[in-house]
C-alpha cells in the first residue's frame, strides 16, 4: 500500500479502518468499490451510505498529486451500477496550470473509463469549482446529478450551475457517457490498437477530433485514456490526462511508463500532440509516438 493511502486508512474511524484494510491491501484494489463491497462496509462500520462516502473522501484524496498547491481534493463518482469510483486532483510541475486534473474530473473519468453508463451523484470534499460544474454539465445525467459535500445538504448540479451553458447551445444532442464507437481501422501493434480503441470511444462532438492514448506500463500491460470534450471547450479533458488518472488510481508511478502512444485523426481541426508531448516531457517521459488515422 502506498504511504499516503496507509496514512488515510489510519485516520479512518477504527471500525471502518478494520473493514477497509483487506480491500486496500489487495493487489487487485483499483480505487473503486462495488455495490456489494459498499453494503459490507456499511454493515461493518454502521455508517449510512452518505456517511460512508464522506468517510472515504480522505482515501480518495490520498491519491492526489499536488507538487504545486499541496491541496488534496478527493471525489467519489457514484455509478448507476452501484459502484463507487474514487478520484483525486493531479498537478504537473513544469507544465502549464491548464494541464491540471480536478478531483471531480478524475472520479468521473475513472467511472467513464470503467464503462459505467451513467452517474447518480458526485461527492467531493470541497465545493466544486466553476470548471468542474461545467465539466459535469456535459454528462448524460446532468439534469439529475446530485452533488454531495460533507456538512452540506445534497443539491442538484443545477443548484450549483443555474442558467447553464451546455451542449444544446451548440446544437449537440450527444452527451458525455453516451456510448461512442468511431469506426477506425485496426493496427498491427497491440499498444496502438489499445489507443485506437480508446479514440474510438472518445467523446468529441464539437471538433470530431477523436483521440486516445495508450501508456505501456513496465513493458507488460497498459492503461488507456479517452478524450472528453466540453461545450465550453476549456474544461475538455485531454486523452493524456484521462490515461494518467487511471495510471495513478491503479497505483503506478509515471516512471513505470515504457511507451506512450497518441492516436488522432489525420488533418483534424485540433491536435493533442504538442500539449501531450510537453506534459509527458515535464513528467520525464520521452518520446510520445503519434499515429494518425482516418475514419473508416
Ligand atoms: N481542485 C479540484 O480538484 N477540484 C475543485 O473543484 C477545486 C480545485 C484542485 C485543482 C488544483 O489541483 C488544486 O485543487 C488547487 O486549485
Ligand atoms: Zn474543479
């Protein structure tokens, strides 16, 4: 177990800490809890579902990487399947602040990359910033989404984001978490194929510049990341950030990356290449391989 996770566990109420320990120490722990695991944790700790989620926020926040702010934000996305997905903020020293991942984006992307089809709520240990409110307004559940904060009554996203600007203002009916399947041709290299699969499931209704990333880990396996666009453009989450979220939540350091492949469409109106290369370089990862594809 990594030291910050162990630290967060030690700060949990004793009954919850005892019940949580076997999950957190399991090699298979992937920073999420199934509905059955949540029920078992509630039973062992005597906590209601909401109080349990509040108690798990420091566990989520323990995944934060904050070389710039030392401000740890933890979030939990509640999937419609009943699974809870942890997330935390990630900052990148030597890269522009725009590359930062917010905890809400991390938890939501974690659920999306795990093929969850929608969310019922998002819990976070600090009030969500404007950028996160806008990011969440892109979700297929934006009209029903509940935001949970410790010491605050649950409220709808639209309580936090009245008169929202969203996909419909740009004439787009698609929303984030709607299933995507862009038809890309396959590739002989399995790592490139993984990046293509991610690009095929990416969400880019505004530019159609679908893109995906695959990060090879210890020359053995990989994590992938999908691009998630936003109606207000700036809160869009690049594919690299999506992959780095999964890398961090699976417990791998950036130094475990042995290859990085970006897939994007040839002659697209925007490109992830230079920003991804710069962020990876700031993390000490070279080079970025880029493969351009045409839609079938
Ligand atoms: N942060 C979040 O993760 N969520 C929010 O909505 C508020 C801000 C993070 C971003 C950055 O890493 C740090 O907190 C300081 O803004
Ligand atoms: Zn935010």
